């Protein structure tokens, strides 16, 4: 267990990070996901030692490091703005921690070269930090943090300073690099796609409270509340009341009709919110190939996005977002705003939460 | 040669880009600084008559006199004094700058204002203020005697220590401000990154903070070192006119000995030394500047 947080909290007076319990496994890529001001950065700074905890404790490989200053923790950070040392060149930036440890020169050269090779910037070793691009700075910061193999590597919104095109590319590379170095990573991000793509597990936070910890799939498919469900991806919501249950299939009565929901072995409250992901609903031109649930509506708006088309469909008392994959759309008649359509989904594809 | 060529090119472009509003200041500089400077340089090659007048006879005699052992010793002593005083300013001023840069909000403004408040008072008055503090019957000695820390007054006034105290007191802000602004500009996450990578406070200070503010420290040091070289009021009033410093010797040549050509030669020599210091600084700045620009 490389890193364990036991009721770790921080009180800034105005802002409070509620006691946080997390166990981060060896070799895991863990994400702290949440909107700004949710306490994710505070949690990361507590792990790095840049803030002192108000209460609780922090264990690194079994030993208590709660009160240890940053330089005595074998944890390194990739800072949001990289914080490369401007007075040193790329090589010396990466070599910084090894030089502090007074390693022999041959070892330093070898390991720095190895780290630079890993992030594919061997050719930049002699450059000044102001002679390289943002993406390259990102790589230097990463190389600098992994060169002496810390127990845990912290990443503070590492991709947010890059422009969007580069961000997507770096995300893939970051994933590949992490697989190669096999360290334990903790990353802070407010970008749910980033968290979904990179993490093995993640914690979703809001207002200083950790709402849910789980794998990307578990968080996406089985969120604990409507905030988590909405933060991780778009959803449609139907409020309703369970009127009957037959072998795990519940009938939910709502203003726009009665729907079937399949939930096995879970006790559900009477009043519920039915959450539907736009990609789990299909849009139909005619009433054919219907799944368990059907709802009628009229197209209000549509956006063609290349890989998929996003529709906003108006029903009697609600509006739904539905995605249609391009391959599927091509097979069918094109739709225009105003067209009458049907939406359908399977009874097991909805998320059920107690009504707020 | 190429260096000179670069210089003249950059001077030409500089002249073209001077905004209209700056012309007043530029003409002022030329009229009140540059022209008098060349008059001094010119005069250093002339001759003094027995009655203290100036004879237009081109010669190098004044420089030969200046390179006399006695005057060279004065020059060296002055350089040494200025060096020690600059170093002391650094020792005293650096923590002040560091403290101010770390403060946030009103304390910062307050500190900076306090630093400059003495400058609202006339320079000579401030020095006399120090005289009254450090003298045998001064506040400091009275306190020391009162609390029986010493039996007889400590002699500070009219010693070298008195001169240092005066110099440090007067020049400190000129060092603090450049160092402060360099520290202010330093990205605080650099220090965090340094801690993060395993450096303690002291290592961070020497390996990250100092290398990134050294230009500010150097500029601040020059700001105090150069005027100290020509300083004569402080050594005169606080040193008791016992010791001959270059500034004092020069002033004496002009106003007591009525030997303007010799005084001019000394002044020219001092200016050359200062010029070297400035060129050195410029070179340094240019080197780091190139690295930044690329």
C-alpha cells in the first residue's frame, strides 16, 4: 500500500477539506476529479507536504509521513505550470534530485538520459527551459519527477496548460509513459474525459467532500448521486414513482409515461430519479426495433459532430439529449428539427437514484 | 570592432525610437551630465598656473601625478571601503528584501515606505543625525553607559566603523529595492519544486533562489558601490576628515588646492573605473538576456 490517507483533513478557515480516507494501491493511476474549489488540489498538496493537515494522518509504504516536510518525502510532483528551473538547462533540471543525492556523475548521466528518452526529448538536453515549447516543458517536468523513481508521483492538472489539440495527444502519451515507468500516480483534474481515460480508479469530489471512489466504469455506470452522474458525463433525468416490481423489473410511473427498470437485488425507494445516458438511448424514425422503453418526441435541435450526431428531443414535459453514432445514422433517413421521433432504451441501461 | 559597430547601430536605432516626450530628459542629460563630463575630461589634459588658473597646454602630467603611489593608495583604499560597505549593505539589506518580498498586503507597502521615509529629510541633516547618535555623548553611548554595559564611551564616531555605518544607512534602500523586486518576480512554485525534489530550505536558497535573483543582487550592489566610490560627505563628517578618501581628495583638489586639472584627472579616472563596472553589468545582463529572449 504505497499511500494511505486516514481521515486526512484541512481547515483553511474559509474552505474545509472534510476528512478523507483513501487507499492508493501500488502501481495504480489514481485521479482526484472535481470542479474547481472541490478540494482536490488541497488533497494533493497535503500528499506532497505543501500543506499541513489539520487532522488525520498520511502513510507512505506503512510509515507515518503526516508531519514530514516535502523534501523528506519520497514523493514528487509535476506542477501545473511545470515550475522548471529557469537557471538550469533541461538536463540539469532533470538531474536536480540526483545531484542533491550526490549520485556519481556516470549514474546521473545515465539516468537522466534514460528519463529523457522515456519522454522522447533526448535531443533537448542542452536547451534552456525558455527555448522549449509547452508540450516539451511538460515532458521535462515529467522526466524530472520520475528520474529518481519516487514511491508516488503527483500530477497537478498536468495537461491543463496545453492547448486542446496537444492535450489530447499528451493524454495518450502520458498513459503510455505511465505504463512504462510503473510508478504509483495520483493526478488532480477537472476534466472528466482525462480522468476516464487515464485512471485505474478515481475519486469524485465536491465542496471538500469525497463523494465516490471507484473505477471509471463504476463511476460512469453506477454513480452514487446525481452530481457524480452529471459531472462524469451528460445525463437525462426522469422523476418518477415505483409502482410495481416483478422479478427485479420495476415499473416506474412518471409524467412522460411508465418505464421499466431492471435492478436485481437492490431495494429501491419509492420516489426515484431515472438517469439516462444519451448514448444509451436510440433514436428511431419509426416504431420498429423497440427496446423495453419507448418515448415519443420532436427534434428541437441537432448538432452533427462527425463521429456522432447529438439531438435534443422535446417531449411533453421534458427535453432529452440523445447521441447517434455516425455508422448508425448513415443507414437511416436524415432528421431535421421538427421531425417526430421515438426514443428507446433497454430496462437495464438506466441509473436509478433516490429522488433529491 | 564588431562590438563597437553593434553599439553604434544600436545607438542609431535607439535615437530613432526615442519618444518625443523623452527628448526633454535626453537634452537635460546631455546638457547637465554629458557636456560637464567632457569638460572635466578635457580639463584633465590641461595645466594649472601658479595662481590656480588654467593654461591651455595639452599634457599628461596630471595623470602621471594621479598614478603617484600616494594617490593610488587612496584609490585602492576607497575601492576597498566601498567594497566592504557594499558587502555590508548586502548582509543587512538582503534579509530586509527577503522579508518584504514574502509579506503580503499592507505590511509590504508599509515596509517599503519605511525604507524610503528617511529620504524625505535632507541628506546633511540625516548625517548630522547619525553624528548625534554615535558621538561620545550620543544616544547610543549614553544608553550603554546608563545600563553599565561599558565604563567609558565607545568611540564610533570619527572612526572607520562610523563611516561604514553612515554609508550603509544612506545606501541601503538602493540595494534593497532591486533585490526585493527580483525576489518578488521569482515564481514561488520554483521553491516548492525544489523542496519537492528533495532540497531543504538552505539548499533551495542557494541552488534555486540565489541563481534566479543574482542579476538583481548584482544591480543592487552596483547601485550602492558606484556612488560610494565618489562619496566624500559621509567619510568627511563621520570619519572626522582624518582619512583621505578619493572623493575627499578630489574635492580638495578642486576647492582647496585650486588645482582643477589634477582634480579632473582623478575624476576622469574614477569615471573610467565606474564605466568598467557598468560594462561588466551590461555584459552579464546581455548574456542572460539572450538566453531569455531565445
